């Protein structure tokens, strides 16, 4: 077998050793990623703080409560912007939702007129959009979550310290 791919058996052993070392290194790296995600607290952002993915960013500029159809609704004003100076770009698989202290999730009310989150932004371009969330009156400790969902594999799984594996995504705390 070694004659087909390697000149002699020492080359085959050397290749196997290199492969084992690479596999061990990749495994060790993923153990570190998982351990960091287990012990790192959720990142809490403030209104106006950007959540960036490379040069594409989103910031929750404000959250305002309103009464809508007998329910409390929260209108989040979002700013999408690019820090890139030369290229147009977009961010796919991004979601925004409201959550409370009990972990309940409130997705945005469908709105066909809202600018999609994956809009292509030109160099240093900035646009504003809104999302409306309905929540019950007993919802406390509210916050807006900006996260990636869908797509495989999520690239943040590969980055130490990002929202990966067991770490909850960043939240923009809402203080009425």
C-alpha cells in the first residue's frame, strides 16, 4: 500500500504522525472553544452599542413600549451599518428577537415594509429600520437579542469567546 503513495514505509509513518498531531491540535482547539463558551457570561450590551460581524454592524438605538391590540408591544429602532471602506457587504442568517428573564422568546411581528436584516450595505453606509415585538404584561427583564441562526456550520462555533456552543448570544438590556 505504501508504494502507491509513499516511497517507503518511513514516509507513511511520518505522514501518519503529522495527521495525528493535526487531529490532536484541532481536537484541543475545539475543547478550548467549548470550555470558554461554558464559563463565559452572556455579553450585555447597552442601547447604541454595536454588535459587529467583521465590518457589518447592527445597533439597537432605542426600544419604546406601545399598546398594540390590547397587548404591550415594543418597537426597537435598529441601525445597520458598515465600517468597510471599499466593499459592499451583507450579513446572512441574522435574527433579532425580544426575550425576558424567564427565557421566553418573542419574535418580531411580521412587517413586509421593514428593511431586511441581510440588506447589502455599501462602504460606510448606514440605514435604519424597526422591528416590533409583542410581549405579555408579565414579561420582566426584557432585552433584544442579536444572533446568528441557521446556516451550517455557524462560523462563530470556530471562534474562541464568540456566542458558540453553550454561550447565550449577546443581549441589549431594556431599561424602561
